[in-house]
């Protein structure tokens, strides 16, 4: 059983309050988030950290029954930033889900956090009800895509023209960097042959034919064997990449939301992706859409 499947099954079997860790170098912000989250019966803040180093130490030393299931992670912190800490946490603790906290919606650090394996990103001035809702959704193994904002991030930082390197984390990762997969290993860029095949299939082109399930599975040349998608799963993947919610996808294809969730789960398993955010990143980075 792979790590992703194991993590999803453990999430399904979870009982009791959702355990949350707050990681931010601003004490007042952590205190405010704690007050909001602990006002809910089904949420519990089990740990706080002021930087990535402290967060990793807590993940190593906390008893298993106290390990956080959701981590609210700032990106700009001393000693170790939230991007590196996110990558290490999702690699070492597959059951943990990370929500990146950022000040701006078009933030290259937020995009780098998604690349590192975060399941969502939220603005620091998020409404209390949206913060609570995001923690609950992510804890269930789904992801808060913030769909249209995530699309803007991808369009801005994945499709950044060559030569526009401004020294930012995202800019330093020119080309289609690997989406975080179950193995958490770095994957090379698409080969020219595969990129050409994607373009010829119509991926990323308006009005062209949609790539086949086989082409989607082979779109990233990183040595990972992925299973071809069915026609319906292909349709659902492209709808997810558009930023549609499960309810919107269900309405488009005349399906129940439960059926859509099943399709999404199968897509993630076949492509070895962590959650729907990574599915969107995969679709953009491999040139399937754009």
C-alpha cells in the first residue's frame, strides 16, 4: 500500500478533534488563530512553533497520538522557512496536511509551498469561518484549492517567460518543476518527446483534442509509473484544473457529488498525487492545460 492510500485510510478512520499545529514567528497571530480554532468543538491546537526548525522538532518528539493532522504554516520565518519545512513534513509524515499562510494572493512563496506539497494556502487576514472550514476540509484528506486564485498562481509562476528570474523561489525553478508525488522525490522536467506529444494531442491549446488517459499518465518523465485515466476521469481532471468544485463538476457531468469524489480519489491514486491541489499543479506543469 502506498503512502498516499495509507494516509487517506487513516484520515477516514480518525476519531476525535482534528489536531492542529500553528507555525508562525508572530506570537500574536498564533494566539489569534488559536482562539478561533479552539472555539470549535471538533478542532484542537496541540502545538505551536515559531519557525520551521521548531516545527520539525515537534513533529519528531510529540507522541503519535498528539501529532498534528493539519499544520498552519507561515512561509517567511527565521532559521527555516515554511517552504522547506512543508517539504520535510509531508515527506516524513504522510498523514499530515499543510496549509500555507501568506500575506498576498499572488505570492511566489505560496506557489513554492504548493510545489513542496501543501494542500492549500490561505491569506493571513482570512475570515474566521473560512479558516475553520479550510482546516476541516484539509483534515478530511481533500484540499482547499482556492481554485481561481490557485490558477492565477500557476499561470503567473509556471508560465513565467524565460529570462524573468527575479531571484524568488518560484522564479528559480524555471520550467515545469515536479509536482510533489507520493515518493516526495524530485522529478526531472518533461522530455522534449513527451512535451511534443502533449502539444500534438491538443493539451494546453484551446480548441484542440484533449489528451488521452495514457498521455496524461506519461506526461511527466520522472521514472514514476502512473496508470492511464479513463475518459470520465480525464474529464474530471480537466474540470478540477479549471478550478471547479465537486458540486460544479457534478452539475456539469450530471453526476452525484459522491461519484465525483470517487473519480477524484481514483485520479490522485493513478497519478500518485497527494490531493487536488497537486492535480492542478500537475496539469499545468506538464503542459496539459495552460
